[in-house]
């Protein structure tokens, strides 16, 4: 290559190409800045809208919460009122039932005393009969006398038991009738 070409000034196309590259870089930088500004603006607008929406949602939620709280308080008040009324009604029924139980309890106590007396009478009669029966067994001289005394003892024991059972059943039936009558009378009064 000749010397004069080496020392010569750069050619115009290279300078134009470098200028073109610089302009392209500058345009790209400006486009990037504009895109960045638009992005920042979009983010700012989105944030503002999100803030407005959050504020509106919070306000709506607060209103809804107040309405729910008000309705809940009203329902709770109604429930407490109903429970109080039901409690008073239950207390009245319990009092009536206790009155009936007290009346019936007196009847039952008297009846149980009668039943206990009948069992005591049975025990005394059975004990007397057993003593008499053992004496008869001891007086027996023959095997036939012994069998007869044992048979008499067994028959009299069964008879005493049946008689006492009948009396106890009659007392129990009367007790049940009196108790039922007391409950029926009290129920009609209530």
C-alpha cells in the first residue's frame, strides 16, 4: 500500500458509519429512557389504582363488617331473649314437677313403710313357724312322723309367703294408685 494512502485522513464512509452507530446508540438510549419513563408512569398509575382499589375494598369491607356486626348483635339479642324466656318456662315446669314429686314422695314414703311392715310381719311369722316346725321335727318318733312334720312345715312356709306376698302386692298397688292419682291431680291443676 502506498505511503500516501496510509497518512491520509480517514475515509468518509468509516466516519459516516461511526456516526451512524453513535446515532443508533443515542436513539436506542433515548428509546430506552422513554420506555423506562413510560414503565415508571405505568407502575405509578397501577400503584395509584391499586391504592384506590385497596382503599375502596377496605371501606366496603368495613361497611360490610359493620352490617354483619349489627345483624349479629340483633340476632344474639333475640337468641338471649328466647333463651331467657325458655329458661323461665323450664324453671316453672321444674317447680311444678318438684311440687308433684314432693307430694308423690310423701305417698311413696308411707307406702314403703307399709311394705316394710308387711315384710317384718312375714319374717316374724316365718320365724315362729320355723321354730314350731323344728319342734315338730324333733318330736317325731318315726320316719312317717318326720316326713309329715317336714311336709307341714313346708306347706305352712309357702302359705305364709303367699299370704304376705298378697298383702305386699295390695299395698304396692294402692301405693301406685295413690301416686298416680297425686300426679294426675297436680297435672290437671297445672
